[in-house]
């Protein structure tokens, strides 16, 4: 899983003891994953599905998953987020390369800890779809200034905590 960055998060933000407890809460809450076909957003290049799932604290997360009609098995996955109030749109270029594109809207007012756990939850959905950890990439909106939640989630995966 790659998350480009020019800075590393402080070691306090990556304390394994701090995150172990929070990550265990993630497992205690049922995902409640719901998939809704979106024929209105699908086309000849991509099959688009709207998904909804529960975060660690019960908050509903929602987004879109786009996959290629032309690739029998995905070559990987890209996970992206959009700001509150911005409608998610699938990345047709990534889908054309054979990636499954997961994009979700960050709920308004989410704390950093919650945003990290939200990314980990979507990462777990990609894993349960049959993808390998090394095939899943976190893609920040601005590659030069990755948000803290991307840096932390990436480090948690790299340390094997997820």
C-alpha cells in the first residue's frame, strides 16, 4: 500500500499501543456492507456500485466502487476520499488500468482518529474483495501533501497492525 508523502508522521501518532485498542474496536462493529448497483453511473468502460458500511463508531460511510468490464481480475485497488459536500466520482483512468476504484466521502466533522479508522475500514473491504495488501494503494487528492490520515493508515498497514 503506497501513500506518497514528503513528511513522516510523528512517532506519537504511530504508537502501536494507542492504535491496537482502536483497531480492535473496528473488529467488534459489524461492517454492515451494502452494495447498490448504479446503472446510472455505469457505462461501457466501468461497472459502478454504491456502497455503504458502518465505521467503528457506527457512523455510516458511503462511496462508490468502480471496476472495469475488460479486466477479468483486478490488477489492484485505489482508495481515495473526497471532502464533505463533494460527491464521489470514480476515476475512469484508474479503472481503465484494471484497478478497482474505491472513493468515499468523509463525513463532516470527523476527528483524525476516526478518519484513519475509516480508511482502514475501506482498506479491509478491499482485502475482503480478494485483493492482496501489496495491490491496494491509498491515493491522496494531493500527492505532494497527503492528509495525515493517509500517512497514519499507510504506516499502520506497513507495521502489520491492520
